[in-house]
C-alpha cells in the first residue's frame, strides 16, 4: 500500500510540475540537486523544532567530500535526484539522532559534548550521506524491529517533536530503495549510531524499483528510468 501510494504521489507531483506554467520548474527531478544544501536545510529545520519543543538544540556539523577530499562551496556534489525525497529522508534520520541525543543528555553542556556529524561524500557513480550520533546506540535486543512500522523506540513521542511514531525510519528506507538507493544503520552499543544513505548519481541508475508480485518470492523488481517520465 505504502509503495503504491509513493508511486502515485510521484506521478501526481510530476504531472503538476509539468502543467504549472507559472513556475520555471518542469519536473520533480532536479538534474543539479544540491545534496549539501538540502542536508544543511534539513539540519536547520530539525534544530528549530528541537529548540521550540525542548528548549535545547543538539549540535549538527555538516560537511562534504569528493573522491579528491574536502570540497569548497562551488564543488559540492550535485546529481540528478528528487530534492523532496532527499529532504524527507535526511530530515527523518536527523530527527532520530537529535531525539536520542536529547533523551540521553540531561543538560545543555552534556548535549554539546554529543555532536551529530553529517557527511556528504560522492564519486562518479554514487552519493553517500552518513549521519553519526553519540547517543549510545540502539539496544541489541531491538534488532531488526527498527524497520517495523509498528515499533517506536522513543518514550517521548508526544512532546511535540513529531518523533517516535515508528514509521519514519522504515518509510525513509522505502523512499531510498524506490529510487535505486539504500539505507543502512550500524549501531555501536554504548557509543552511537551511523546511518548510511547511498544514492545513485549516474542518470541511468535513477530508476523506480517496482516489486513484481508474480515473480518467485516477489523479490524481482521491474525498473523504470525516472528521467524518461
């Protein structure tokens, strides 16, 4: 159901973008999507929410690298992608890290000692975004339940942050996989969590993955190049 709705939303968004004659935007796919700029915007938005609801703001460091090392503002990784989906996924991952850090740190001084690091890296084929926190990781007994739509690890879901309802992480992975990417988490007990978002940079790799229910086990996917829409 969620995958079908995601596909319908993308088709409707593409149609509206093509028929909106009052805007210069003619597609939901931006051929010069600024990954670093979107990550910074997502970090600022989540920090504002934290300040409003909790009165404390986690530190978020955002940086970018290419295969040749650190990059300047005019060298940030740009690639063909849907900015709205990238914004959604990065925002959800940052919300999880900020929420975990706020729950662990009792004072603002402690919170400042637990910065969240977001790194945007790229080569000729992929853009990889890593979000790392120091909130002591996910309990080992939780395991794969973090990908369940019915699991929530936050005891303060109703404090106004709109966190903790249990759907943000699996929905983010669904969005990433839908466009040919991946989302993985590495939890280090007692230390923190690293989230790795891998996205295709080559235009021919930006495809819509549609599970084929008639295939063996329903695991074979059909692929549709989104840039031909």
